[in-house]
């Protein structure tokens, strides 16, 4: 679903400065955007894809990467990243966040606007583009706020934001709860065609909520976040999208019931898309209960690294998320990378901030679903590349000649232990600390330049 | 007792519970002496760290610690660095550095003592964390029932009140079911925790305790009271009305309040319990609270003995009559 104005969206980071040739030889190239799944070569010249085919001659002086035995894909695209800068640099900066992205195989990220100040003016958009150009490791697109200051009261200048280059609008972190305002935001967004990304959470139903409402929360004595709090907003927003003809994108779906509403709206022709995070595909609320639920659980009870919004739910929900990706009701994977500082999480559960730092573990989590048979490798790659790019109308996620030479080379079987102290991200907050993941990025290439290299 | 901390009864085996109850009996005997002092904790420093207001629990712990010859220090949230914004973790580190041997903690956040217990070498006793647990209260409830009725196994315990927000209900449920009783939880639908019965039934199976339907849930007070050997009333707070969970305390007291007419529906001679403080006239009528079936005062008395037992056992004492 691309931008109906059909204009190429301005690239935020001009990494095309890299001049030279790169040939990637002999890898299994999986590019679902072109229907390619074959052992073949890729040639990149002066930052752009030159050719994809067998037996490409390497020009003199070209760097050659031997990718035999490895998987070669378009660089991953993340449409939901919290880079925290400006305002929360102790949690992450554009420099550290994009380094983490590269480490995780992502060559394009979209920065969410819950910064300080919020991204609701050209000045802040320009600051981010600028900082990303100078200090970023990967391409950064910007998501602008729906409402001024993200306060949920008045619309931001959505057209000005689009002119500055934002690729979508969101108040993420907060839900636009006012139905009239949401209707107006959707209607007005038709001027630019950018999707309106909703963090679906009926605040009245989640007052004081700490985790999913279920038997674990009942036992732990923590206020619960019922599925209904997400579902009622999605149901409402689908109706509003139908009414206005706008593009609604549902952020971080967590409940199986939400998928029913999306499916129903789609069948009526509503333009609604959806994303799911790696943690909602793989983790459940039993993790918060720690050892009580599983003798092999790696976390003690009430570990704040499990606290995230929307919360980890139950096994049927996570299975429904994988099934949703498979049948297309969920369009793509998006990390919702939410780095936090030590002080944000080293406290009692009630006081802890919500969020998981997961750019660097996303691939491992997604491959766990593949290894367990919930998705094929091609489906997983599609959900990380062409599908997010299409939802947001980005010129990324596939290796057509002429497109940016952004490539990820990965070993789907390499096992590694998650050690947050080695993260490029400042955010060490992951419930996967100490886990063995199977599947790791070997090289991340942006504009023909190797940005992350684990081949040694 | 082979554990560092007492945070909740959910992971106690039946044997561990019996060990505590046995030791409590011995401690009760100590309390009957003219000089109610024994030396096991002499030279030890026990810190009462209470982030929430409490009269009976704090005093109960303090008396228990002193009876065991320990030195006691009280920290309450007001009048301490907590008001200056000191975090729980910082307070914990300070206690560690000051050499506390045992920390008794009450906190408004469920799970707070777990964080503290992980960071402290000292033993931590949970004196109540948010809605989650109040293990010593449940232990004194168990002791009270056992001493009055002679046994817990096979008994039917009805807990009536705001179950959703009650750490007493949760811990009592774990305690009573682990020792083979049945528990019925009764409250208006808005004050019942969804999924708690399942969590307990699953947890009990994991502990190897197989009883048919140990925990049931109902909003019908007559059903709850039928054949009950023990009726435990819980405080219902005015705040629940203010936040829309209850239309009025008046309606609550008419539909769920334990009155003389209602208590007659339980088994003859059923015990009436309440963790205190009571809202007389709301969840329990004064005539029942002070009537012949009430063991509420005994609960308080037993509380000191139970807390002495827990502290003694955590400090490495051996269960048994000779103290």
C-alpha cells in the first residue's frame, strides 16, 4: 500500500557517499519483494544495487563478500523504533540506536515522535534527519506526531510535517482516545496519504495496569490490562477509517481478538494495516510469574524486564500473531525498540518503565518462530523487508536494480547468547538476557558499505 | 526452614506450614510465661521497613522480635528519606550497609519485597505487598483455625469481601488449600480477580497437591456460606465505591455483609475471622464481630506467636517444643 501521491519519499540519510563496488557471492538470496529465493550474486555500485544474478563479474578493485552457506536479504526495515533523541539521550541516541539497528540487520528505521520536544514541527524533523546523516549508521525516517505535543487535544500541522519528510503520524506511547479527534486526524491525513499509526489502548480500562489481565496478574496481585482495552480502540478506529477512507495502521498488536476486527474491516475494503513485535510473537505473561510457572524459567518473579506496553499476553495470543503474519491480516513485524536506562527499570514493578530493547534480538526471536514451524523463512524475511516498506510507502525492503544497496547477510543457524552488556544500544532492558538465540546477522550493508561485520 | 525469605505461602509445602504451626505452639507457650523473653535472636538487628501505614502488624512484629531478644529499628515512609525521594533500591542498599540481619517489609507495590530480597543478604519477611501477599497473616489464620477446630484438612473456608485487592485473601487461599482445605472466594463480580482460582489450582498441582476443586469463586454469599467451617470477612474500602467498583457500601453490606442472620447459614459453630481493621456495619456487624463465634481477638494474639516462630525459624532455629 504505497503513498497514493506516488512520490518517492526523501531518504533521510544520504549514505550514497560511498563510492565503489561490492559483490556478494554465492549466498541464498531471499528477496520476497521480487519473488527471489535462489543461490545467486548481488552487485552494488556507488551505493545502489547494480544487478542480481548468477556469475556477476567483480569489477577491478571491488570488495567481494563470500556469502556461501549464508542467507542474503534486503536490509530489514523497522517501522517502529524509539531513538529517544532529542530529550532522552540517557536511554538512547540516534547514534547508538542506529548502531543497534545495524547490529540487528536493520538498514532502515522509522523514529517514533515521543521525544522531548515531540516531533510536531519541521525543526525537530530536520534535527533528526540532520543528526542521522551525521551520526547515524543506518537510514532514519521520521514519524510525526498526530497531535500537538502528543497531548491528544489538537492536530499537529500534518501537511507541514509531511513536507518536512515524515512518513507516518503517531502519538505512540499514548492513544488518541478522543473519537472526534481521531476521526479528524484520519480525515485530514488524506491530504498527504501518510498512515495514522494508533497505539490502541483505552486508558480508562488500563488505569494502573501493569501487565496482561489473566491468571498470572491475579496471582501476582498486579492490576491487569485486559485485551478489550486494545480491541475496543481498534474496533472504533476501523469504523473511523471506513468513514474517512484514510489509512489506519495498528501499532504493536497483542491480542488475538484484535485480528478479528482488522480482518472484518479489511473485508469491507477499509484501508487498515497492522504490525506485530518480536516479543508478542514469542513471549507470554507467564514470564512475569518467573519460576512459579516454569522450573526452567530464566527470570525471577516480578522481573521488570518483562514490563512492556501492550503487555505480553497468553500463548493463544502469540500463536495467533504468527498465524496472522502468515495469512496476511498482520502486514509486518516492527520492533517497537524501547530502550530504557537502569534507573527506569531497577525498581518495583509498579514504578518501572515499560519497554524492551530489541533491535539486536529481533531476528533471533523471529527465527525462533521459523524454527518452531510457525512461519517459513521466506515469510519471516518478507515481514521484515518488503511488507513494512510497502505499508509505509518506503523505497526500501527489496533489491531492485537502482534501489539503495542495503543488504543483510545472516546465518540462520548460528547460536549466540544474548548479553545485553555487549549491546550497541544503551538499552540493556531485555527479558532475553542469557537466552541462547539461533540465528544471527553476519553483515549489515548500507549503501554498499559494510556497517556491521561479524564475519571475523 | 530452608529458605532465606518468607515472601508468600504459595511456594510453601504442607510440611513447611506444619513446621511453622508447631513452632508457633511453642512460642505461644513462651508468651504464657511471666517473662515473655527467649534469647534466640539476641544481638540480631531487625528492621521494620513499613512504606504503608499499619498498627497491629508492625507492633506485632516489633513485639515478636523483642520477645526473641532482638534489637528492633522501625522505618516508616513518612519521616524518612523516602519522602526525599529515596528509591526502594537505595533504601535496601542502606539497610545492607548498616548490617540489618532481618528486614520486615510492608510496601504498596506488589512484588516489592521480591526485589529487596534479591538485593539483600539479610532475610526478608513480607508484611504485606500491595494486593499480592501477607504470609504471616495467613499463618496466624491457619494457626487460629487449627487450634480452635483441631484440624484444617477437609474444612471449608469462605472468604468474603474485596478479594481483588486483598493480599490476605490470596495468602490465606494458598495456606488453607496447601493444608487440604477448600476455599470459597466470594465478592461482587467487580471485586473478584479473574483467573485467580485457576492460578491456585494449577499452582497446587505443581506442588503435588491434588484435591478436587480446592478453590471456587462465587458472588452468591449464601452459596459461599453453606457448610462453611470458617467465615473470613475482609474489609471493604470506601475507595472501591469512589472508583466505581461498587455502587455503595450500603448495598455491599446488605448483600454481602456478615450479620447474625447470615452467619447462621454457615455450619453450626463456624469460626468468624477478620484480619482487621474492621469496618463495623459494612462487611461485618458488631454483634458478629464480638459474638461467641468470633476469634478475631485470638487472631491478633496468635499473630505475635506466629511472627516469633517465623523469625526464629528463618534465623536457623529448629522446630519443636523446646525453645
